[in-house]
């Protein structure tokens, strides 16, 4: 039996988990147990160029947990479906799958939502088909980007019609506008780095560095980012700066001597080590605007 039985699924592409996606989850929580229906393997099936996700896979649960206070103190869950299994379904077949195989009680989608093979179905057809199968359908207006005219000049996708989107988040990251990124996400952007063997992370008295090859998600533009902090095991934040260059990410500290004893923390085979570092980026130094207080969490698990 699918975990979604009796639940309300939000429909969309949930790469960024931005405030528009959060609104879908909030609406779903108002009528039942909220789920995000996410597709796996879409890029491979459609032949898209590989690109780093905005939210690292291992960090998605943390983000969804942060939505719980807005969702009736319930953390929305993700339900994953292989895109290849639904790619050729007609709109009716897709809704039938939701009803018969997943057992959902209703769906939530934005008014611009398209579904089915070659995006043949729209939100009005979704409502009609859900009624046919005895499911609830809740269509909501998109969350608009209030800064689209003055700050987001690179989004040329006319289908967006000015709403908050993952495309806008990627653009904001590409120009290093972390204040704008935070507005779109409803939180600060967290980078996740992982490495095997302790040599991947290097540390000195006031600095920790890691190669970009350790990244599990999309970093912002190269530059110096102020007002960040380091958390070890989710405790005891330490203020730092973050420098991103062409090959590495560096954490710099002013008054504290930081030593990360990786060997002491490692439990397992001595031949291999896996470290995970989470880094939320603060305000960049090179943006010419009033300083905005920021905070970045670097979590060493």
C-alpha cells in the first residue's frame, strides 16, 4: 500500500523547494496529510544536460521539516515516482494512477500546472478528471515574484508569467544576490559538501577549505560572502566568512582557532571516510547595496 493513501498530493517540479512550493504544501495540509509528488530521472529520460540541484538530496528533509509550523505542525513528505513510468500517460491515465495506485484523496496544483504526455492537460482538466474519480482538486494562484521588474532581468521564460520559480533562484545564485535567493526560498541557501577520506577537507588555524568537487548542490557566484556561521553537529555556531573561487570553497575565521578532528569523529572502516558539510550562504561582499545581516550554517555531521 502506497504511503500516499488518503493523503493530499501537491503537484509540481520541486527542485528549489521555494516559497511557491511551500504554498502548495500549506494548502495541501489544510485538507489532509500533505505530500509532494516528485519525479525521479526526468533529466535522463528527456536528455537534459546534467546540472546540480538547488537543494541537495540529503538536505530536502530538513527544508520540509522547516515548513511544519505552517502546515499544521505536520512535515510534508515527498513521494517519488520514476518519470519513465508516467511520461507517456494521458492526463486521464495520470489522474487514474493517482487514484487507483497511490490512493490519494485530493491534489493541489498551481493554476498554470500542465500534466500528461506532452503537457496535454491543464488545471481545468485536472479539476474535471479529479471530480470524475471522486477526488478533491484545489487550484491555487502562483506566488508572484515581487522583485521581478527590478532584480530578475534574466528570466526569459514566458511561461513563468512573473511567479516565483526555480529558474529565478538559479539566476539569483548565478549573480550572487543572496538576499534575493533568500526571498525566493523563504530561507537561506544551504550548500552541502561531501568527501571521502580526510584529505578532501583541509584546515589551518583560522581556515577550512574544500574542493568544489565535494559539492552536492548549486553554489552561488564566486566571491566573498560575509555574515556566515559554522555549526558543528548542529551546535555552537561560529561566525565566519565564505570565499568561493574557481576550484575551492574556503571558510575563514577571525578570532577562533578551529580544529576539525575528523579521525576522532569517524566510526567505521579505517580505509574510507565520508564527511558531510552543510553551508548556508550569507550576504556577498561584492554586491553594492546596504549590508543585510545574514547567517550561514555549516553543519559537520
